[in-house]
C-alpha cells in the first residue's frame, strides 16, 4: 500500500473512532436525561391525571343540584335571672361601697315587685286587692308616679342641699290627679311604664358620686330617699303577694 493510501485509511479510522465516541456520549447523555426526567414526567403525568379527575368532578357537581350552605347562628348567651344576679352581688357585699349597698337594696325591692306580679293576667290586675284599695295595675302606676316625682323634684335637692322631704306625706305623691293622669295605661302599658320610670330613677341615683360615702347613709337626704323608695316597693310587693295568695290568683 502506498504511503498516500495508508495515510487516508488511517484518517478514516480516526474519524470513525471519534464519531463512535460522540455517538456513545450522546447515547449516555440521552439515557441519563431519560433517567433524570422520568420522575418529572411521572409527576407531570400524575398532575395531569389529577387535573382531569378534578375536571370530571367539577363537571359532575355542576350537573348536580347545589345545596345552599347556611351558617348556624351562634348560640345565645343565656341571660342571667335577677335572682342569680342578686346572688352574685350578695357574694361581693363585703367589699361593696355604701352607694353599691344602697342601690343593691333598691334593686332587690323592685325585683320583688316584678316577682309579685309575675303571671298575673290583665283581668285580675284590674281587681282591687281589698275593698276601697287600688288594683295591681293602679299600684304599678302609683310606683311609676313615685319614680317620676323623685327624679324630677326631690333628688336634686337631696343631693345638693341635703334637703329632706317626707315623701310619704307629700301632696304630690298623694295627689289623686297625678295617678289619674296615668290611668289610661292598660296592664301591659303599666308594666312598661314602670320599667321606664325605674330606669330613669336608677340612672338618677347612679349619677350621684360614691363619695362622700355619708351621702348614702340613712342620715343623709339621699340615703334616706333610697331607703324610702326601697321600703315603699317592698310594702306594695308584699300586699300584692298576700292578695294573690288569699284570692287564689
């Protein structure tokens, strides 16, 4: 073989070896790429399957009638009864101020009035509790009249001037015209009126400062006024209870 042909043959062999090496590298690279890409493709395949499944479920749900979602109302907090509230307050009496104790007694007395009339019907409420006496409806109007007079006429002088007033013998309280002006209220109206006048009375007493503490003592006009209202409520509450017990109402 001539040197020229020998050189050409050698060159072809070298090129073939290099091509084989390149081919081998490509093959290995492809296999490596396939190995590394398999999980990704598997993940993509799973993702596509999930999307298809979600799409089928969505189409299936769209064909079904949709149910409205109604939120459940939050459970109501149980209201405390007046008796339980008074019990809680009674437990704290040891550290209560003279004002707190005075208003506590007032609240208990008015609760006694409401307890005395609980369940009483309109017909029975218009029957006098004794011959020549008021009916329960008129007694409630009488208490409401007291509440108004104390707020409008007596309390300011009692707080500012320590001015006492014999409210039981006051012409304003004993004035039949004052009660007659309220007599248009039926039984339900009388109960609502008493609630409203009591709230005004309570706010008026509560607006008086705690100090000086002797303002709330029986020796001061304010303390005496609270005691008068408290005793007055209790007397009428007891009278209604006795009448209901004796009359079987």
